């Protein structure tokens, strides 16, 4: 059997970078995780890693990056491949893609949001295999969302920004919200930092059974509900650090069932919703593998032209 | 120039039926509006109209219906072309499409939601000409929404149900909401009947400047905002009877601008949003013309196969 193409992949997160060389989930040949520090230091570390990898493994066929944002994803734009106006210190305007592309000998590139990449990975090899209408919501330092309709990522006026959905406040929540634009939008109320600011304790230390999780589940269920009413997916994947909390996924499903009240009589929405709202299944490799799928998708597209 | 194909079109609304024969906006050859009464009476009236039209104009090339719902739109389903479990008396389970198709001599058919049809009409000839990412929200007896992404109507788990979006309550609104499933979802709070129940006066008699319109605009702006964060359209069309109120569209734009707070720096969202949130431009013919576009689209598709 022909080997799948070798891809240089980078999950560029606000907290850490996961870079690797892989052909698919069973063939991750190199993987390196490093903290996201200042841009110069970080980019040069990545350049070194990719250069060394090529020296040892031979040339790759494409580079694929799934990045934190906002980032310029518009092919042909003067700042394509750059990080845009992020509050992340020193990173606004940084050209991330180009030095990496050059380090790999000028291969074809694909540059996407981290959550778009994660969604593509889960559809290719993970929790949404073979589905064509999928939402991926990641709940961590920020809240991001990706939407696939009929097998394609959705863009229109830019990409989805599900973190800034407006939700109805939980009656027992008095926290003002911390989004610098919108105050109490979804991200302002339900991201990791919002949990920490509201309860004055890190989310991982908030005990199971604390009212915090009921409130959190309420907001996330509202996001699932609104996504379902606007662009009805067959499945919603809830990922990100906050979702690792024991029992949270269960609470979200429960709340969503209450919100639906039996409206929309689809098999997918019957029962306890455990096949509708699911965790990602690629674990720590989701971002990396999403990039591998993107890179291979790019090559398929170039091959078909 | 070759004439565009002649389509038998039906906008099947819960209140009235608008049937016609047309080739496009400048060639509406027959048009008849009748109230939506009991199903037998209504369907036989439509059958008569279509039979007579064919006798006078000659055969049509397709039949296209944009219907109130819920309806079975799944080609191949045993109840395809039927109205499903509507609260509208006598209409649940009624086969609407088949008798009309037979009356027209068994032509190819397309059967869609009314709001999907209206969206297609506005993209073909109206307020969203040549755009590929569009939302159409209709605010009347109910609230319905249609979503186009990359030039195609969005389906996933069924079609969008934007009337059942969850919104944050306006602080001056004490009305409980009238949706029989969800109480205070968007439709429960902002449809025509909700306005009437809350203020005990018909929406058309509520004066401009009444707080009612501020509250109404708030809910509709939230819907626009959430649509924008989930499946970013280039334009949102707000139609339906309630939207005809003088000044309401302006209030929705104003409220949406406040909600956005400058987030998302796209040209389309700069200024007063008068090119982003727009009224339909096909007026009373929107539904009918949407059906004509659907019928012609079907023929293009059949021709291409």
C-alpha cells in the first residue's frame, strides 16, 4: 500500500505549541511540545525542530498549521499566515507561517484556526468519523467553535466566533463576565478564566457537585442549542481543558435535553444525547492530527487540480 | 433569447396560499392568493387553479412548493411532500405535494420550507443578489430562519429552526413567552402573537416609539448576533409581517451594533449596518419567486445530470 504523505504539522496554541511529523494517527514520527513564549524564541525553536526533522526523516510534502487567533487565514492577503491583533503579549502581527515554510524547503502550506484543525482531525479519525455536519466547541482559556456543513468548514464573513455567542444568564450567576468586548458573552461567562475569576479557585480544583458546574453546563447547553437551531449538526464535540472535568459533559447533555423539551424528533436527539454531545477522541494529538488531515487534504486538492 | 422555463409555484403559508405560474420576476403569468382553510377545500382549490392554468398556458416544466411546517422534505420518505405534526387544525399528515403534481401532469417537483424558498428568491433576484452566505429570518405568526453557506441551503439534522433560539431576556420584559415547547425562546418572545399577547393590542396598532419595539429589536438583534457568531453570513434579511413596522429594522441594527461593540472588523459590519441587516426586496412576490427559482434550479440540476 502507498504510504500516506508525510506532513509537518503544528498546533499553535496560546499556551503551548505541539509540532510534529506524521502520516496519520498510527504514524506520528516526531512530536515535540513546547510552551508558547515570546514570538522570536518560539518561532526559532519551531524552525529548529522542523529543520532537524527534515534532516533526519527526509522532505515533507506539506506544512499545516492550526493556530490560536485572531490570525490572517486569507490566502493572498499581505499578512497571510500572521497572528493579528491578539492581546497575547508580543504576538500581534507576528509572521508565523512563512519562517516555518522556508525551514521546510518551501512546501505547500495550509493555515487554519486551531479549532477548525481539531474538527477536521476528529472527522477524519476521531469522534465524528464519516459525518458531514459537525460542530466542535473548545472550552479552555477562550471558547472557540468550528462548523462543518456538508463536509466543508464554514466560512462567510470570516470564520465562526462561537465564543461570543450571547446566552441567557443562569439565575444563580452573579458574575459580571470578563470578555473585554461583550462582558457576559459565552466566553465571558464560561471560559476557564471566567470560572476562576467567579469562584476564585482554578477550575480543576472546583469540586464535582459544585454549583459552578451546573452554571457552566447551562451556558454550554445554550450554545449547543443555538448551534442546533441555526446550522443543525449531526453531532457536537465539546473539547478543551475545562471539558475534562468529571461529570461536566453529562450535565451539559442533561441541560440540553431540558432545553429541547422533545422538540426536533430526530433519532440523534433521542435518549440521553450521549451520541449527540461527545468528547473529542483523539486526546492530546487532536490538534496535531487535525493538521495532518489538513495537509493531506491540501495535497488531495492540489492533485485533483 | 431562450425563454426561462415556466414553473408552477406555490407559497403555502399557514394563513394564505399564493399560487402562480411564472418564469421570473418580470414574467409572472398567473397569480392567485387564497386563504388557507381546511385542507380538503384548500388543496382542491389549488388543484383547480393549476389545472386551469395548464389548460390556458400549456404545460409547465416543474412544480415548486415553499411550505409552512413542519413538513416532510426528505425525498424518498413515505410521507415526502406532506405536512407533519402541525398545530394547525386538520393539516397534520396532509399530502400537499402529490395532488398538485398530478394536476400538472406529473412534472418534476421540489418541496421546501417557505423561508428556504424566500431566501433563494432573494439571492436570485432580490436583496442578496450574488451573495453566497446569507441568513433569512422571517418574523410573523412564527419565526423561521434559512441559512445559505457557500451558495447552498444548509441542512444537517433537518433544517434550521431559528425561531427556537434561546435569547437573553430584556430587563423590562415580564412576558412569560408563548412557545408551547420552550416558553421564552425567540419565537415565544418576539413573534407577532407574542407581541399581541404581551401588549394586548395587535402589533400593527402598537405605536412607533413604544417600548415594545425596543424589546422586539433587542431579541431580533440577539438572533442576528448569534447567527453571525455561528455561521457568519455576509447579509441578514429580516422579513415577515412584524418587520413591516416602521423603524423596527433601524432599531435592530442599532442594537446589533451595540452588541458587536466593534468586534469583528469586517467592512460589512462597519457603519450603521444598513447593508448588513436588510429587508427583503421582492415584497409580496418573494415566496412565489423563490419557488420559481427553486423550480428552475431543479431543472438546471436535472439537465446537468
